[in-house]
C-alpha cells in the first residue's frame, strides 16, 4: 500500500487520457505514491463540486479551476485543452494541500482506498460514528486484506498529526472495535461476499483472484501481509480466498480461538494453518508446543488443495469437529492424537480405501465419506463408537460389503445412495438385513424402513444365517473327515501300508 506521509515528495497526479462512456466524458486521473499507483475516473462536474468545497473550506482561489463551457464542450480540441488544464489544477492542489490533505481531496483521489494512513483514518472515523451501534447488533465483521494490511502497518509508525487534531480519526477507535469482535472474516476484497462461505455451490461464484490487482491499483492481495494481534477477543476466525501464510502474527488467538474456517485459500498442507505465522513451518520436524491452539474445537478447512494431514494437526489437541471437504486427500494420518475428535467430514476427496481406520478414529461419532472412490468397507468394521456414517456417491457395488457395518453397535444413520449397490433389487431390505435385530433402529438414506422392508429383511437374514450355518457344518464335516483320514491305522495313513 502507499504511505503518503512517507512518500509525500514522491507523490504525483496526471490525467493521461479521456474515457467516453455512453456519451459522457471521464478524465482518467493517475495517482502515484512511491511504488504504488492507481487510477480514478472523474467527470468535469466532479471537479467542479470538489473545487466549490475547497473554495468554501480551504481558501482556494475561485479562478483556479478551468471554467465551464456549455456549447462546444465535446469538441476534441476543447477536451484536450481542458484535460491539460485539469491536470495542472490537480498538481497545484497537491502542492497547496499537501500538508493538510483535506478529506474532500483525499476521497476525490481515492487515497482512502489505497493509502495506509488515509484508509486507517477512514475506518477510524466510521467506527467512531457507528462502531457502538454495529457491535450492539453483531460482533461479527469482515475486513479485506487491504484493510488488515493497513491496520498492521499503522501499528509500526508514529501517530500522524491529523489524528492528534481530529479525535474522530484516532487509531484507538479501530483498536477498540477490533478488540470487541467475536468473529472475524478475512476477505480478498471488500466486494467479496461472505454469505457464500456456507454455500456448497459457491464454486459458481468467482471471487477476485489473489494474484489480480485490487481495483484500479497495482496492489496484489497475495503480496499483502497482515497480523491479527489486535483482535484480542475472537472466538471465531473465517478466512476466505486468502492464503493463511499472509499472516505475520496471530497474537493471542492460539489461546482463545474456538472455531476456525478456511475456504478457497489454495493451501496444500495443514501446517500452513497451524503454523501460519511461523517462518520455519516448512522445515519443522519437532513440534513447538508453544504454538498449540489450546481451545480450538471446530475446524473447517474446506475447498482448498490439502493433499494430506501432516503431523502439525497435533497442535489442535482439543479438536471435536474437523471438516476437510473438497480437498485432494487420499488417506488420513495423525488423527489418533486427537482424543476428543467426534466428527470428521472428508466429503469430495480422493479416498479409495479406509484401512484400519479404527486405529486413527477410535472415538469418532460421525463420519462423512460421501463423494469419494471407496469400494471396500472392511477398514470401517471396528469403528464401534460410530453413530452416523455417510458413504453416499462412492463405488460400493457388492452388497456383502455392508456386513462390515452390521456389527457396529451404535450405528443409527447410514447413507449409501449414489453407489452402484443402491440400484440393486430390494436394496433397502438387503442392507437392513445385515443389522439383524437392530434393523428397526437404522435410518437408511435418512429414512427408517417400512414393515414390508422389515419383513423382507428378516427373511433374507434368516436365509443368510441358515446358509452360513450349513456352510459351517459342511466345513466341520470336511475337517473331521480329514482328521479321520490321517489317524494311525486308517487306510490313508502311513501306518497301514
């Protein structure tokens, strides 16, 4: 971001061209402040309104602005002359107003959108006027990366003179507002829509890329770092469309945060979240337990690019609910260290098998594996605490795989729709028959069975038990025959020859 206070002598304005839209002429103003630049489009009417305010309140001479012209004001030669005159006017105003930089001039050139000092003062004024009433309604607020970067940079510099002369611009209004928030939403830009965070179809919404310039500036969101230390009372943190690696300092959040949600951030590893502000996060083998998120119970890392669950997940020891939907995960690891984990969602990943998952998820109550590539269920057969299991839209095509779930003593809700097996004849009855005496306790695909399904299931269960007993009896007879055949003195033994 620009810093007018620091680059006062490196600030310039120019009008490189005129843009005509629907017959209306706009003068494109190019503002440069240090290495940062942006453009603003203004009509002559806007210049006139600005000038009238500066004349009345800032003692600017009336004749400084080129005069209006009603006839011939669209003539190319006239427009070129006016363009040059307006550029000269802006340059003179920058010199005349460079120390005071009144609000009218700041907003006309949009310094409050791209400059650290003026953006912070604009936020401070807003919170001074409306902060209390806003917090009375909701303690949730969304900041853009640009705003957070401006706040973070303002922490590092002295108080500007304008803040001392106008109490409404004081930085303390921002600090006070931020310290009272309970939920913070971090967005790429102010125009991003936080309501889509919970929409499963949010892929239809194309947010501004992290690598695309903000507005008309040359500022790139992915290059802007920020800290969260000013948010001292947060319970919930939601980051949408922004890399967690942009965070420089999480402050006290590791002590008090209860819920964290990360969406569409392109992160590939859990350590990019758990150790987001650690510059050594990619080289760590031994965990730094001072980085532990002590009270975090709910984590949603959805619609990112996670490919695995690395060992830094152990820094979330009290996690109860973990959502990893819409990533690229093929297997799980290190979850056995989360002794309080009760709910795990891995919807829309790349899981093909669940080998001995009871060793990882011994206390799990709810498991969502929908929209993966699972065909075999044996690895789930010892999840004895499981109550809810969603296996919808996988590749299960053998009804006998359900036998691995039939002995789970607490299972009540099972979803199998969208699998090949769900299209078989008497699918519901055949599934329910695997649960024996518990079949009436099972909700299959969100519905309990009806009496006809129960009757069919009981018959199928009896037939399966009978077939299994017959098979056991046959194996027993064969085993006995093999033993008799090998007894001393029998015709098949060595002793009889």
